[in-house]
């Protein structure tokens, strides 16, 4: 191990980012090997479409990424992708807002596992809601029958 003195440099890195319509104009740009290039969302916070490249009518509502290799032009590089069973989440995430917010703890769960769990929870919740609605309908029907009997009883005494 070297005994050199190292200095700590505090810095921030800002990656290149822009809309696809602008990246298409960068015909001579070759990202360095390992350089991250971000394609921004094509909708604003209100869902309004910003600007789309010619020939495409639907916006991307999420960021996309390319990583340079030092040789290939930005427009010829593929977007980074991963299969659902290759993306792994770890950490605490907040789902929802305000009083509805729920903290979710994920420990090395693959994306397809997370999605499956969400679908299972949604199905269980839908089933519970359907059961409650059925119980409420039965209670309302029973209440209506009792009210009708009471009305008939009152009418007979008059």
C-alpha cells in the first residue's frame, strides 16, 4: 500500500441531460466511456407534453439512460435496459402522500417480486372491499325488510 498523502476533494457531478428531441440534434457527440447521458421525461409535473421528436406521438413519462463507450455516437447508443428479475431494490421507500403515506422496506427484492406483491395486495384489498360491499348490501336489505314489516305493523293497528 502506498504511503502517499491524499487530499479529499468535495465535489458534485452533474450528468448531461436533455429531451430526446435535443439529443437527436447532437449528431457529432460521442459520450466518453462510462459517461452517463440522461434523456429527460417528456412531460412536465402537470402531465403536459413538452416536446417530442419527429415521428413519435406518445411521450416518455420517465427518464431513460444511455452510457457512452467512447466510440459510438449518442444517437446510435442503445438505451440501458434491464429485465424485471435483474433490477433489485433495497432500502426504505415511502409510497403515497400525507396521511396515506406508507413506508415500505425492501431488502434485496427483485422488481418482478415487488410488482407481484403489489398485485397480490391489490387483489386481497379488492376482495376485502367486495366482501364489505356485499355485507353492507345484505345489511341494507335486512334493514329495509325490517322497516317494511314495521310499516305494515303500524298500518294494521291504525
